[in-house]
C-alpha cells in the first residue's frame, strides 16, 4: 500500500496520507467540480488501509478552510471507514482544525463527532494555511 500526496489547488485540498505512520491529512479548500473522481480513489486507499493498518494507531487531520456539500458526504464516508478500525481496537483520533472566527466549521466538526462517535480533538487557529 502506497502513501498518497496530492498538491492543493484552488478547488481541491492538499492530501497527504502517510499510511506507514498512520497520519492522514486533508487541508485547504474542497469544492471539486467532480467530487467522485477526486474522493473515490482516496476512499479506496482508506479501505485498503483499514483492511491492513501498518501501525498502532491512526490520526486523521482535517485542516479545511471551506468545503461544499458533496465534500461533506465524502468526509463522512472517510470517517465511517476509519470507524471500522476503532471497532477492531485500533485507536483513531480525529484532529479538527478551524479558524478561530469560524464557528460554522467548528460546528461541522462537532456534527461529524456526534454521528461517528470517534474521538475528536479541536484546534482553533488564527489562520489555516
């Protein structure tokens, strides 16, 4: 299983999935014109990762400034796949970064936390870059 790195664009987030270390990160803006073609390969990697994690725990890091509704569906899909790891007694932590002034983004993180029942750590930042 290979790690993935995708550079950020003005419509898609930076993706860095370091599968050997168990650190999966999405950062930036996510408003892809075709969310399926962007997120489906990521979900496939996560599915493969969940089947055979190569570490003792997983941290998923969200440093998203903004995302659209279709992205929200895929983020939930990612979290639900990672929930399977936790069910196998493989610890999963979600790190949710949001800009201090952006209460909506904080609430979205809380929404995901409630639905998935995964442990979330929230980090307010002056600016997410």
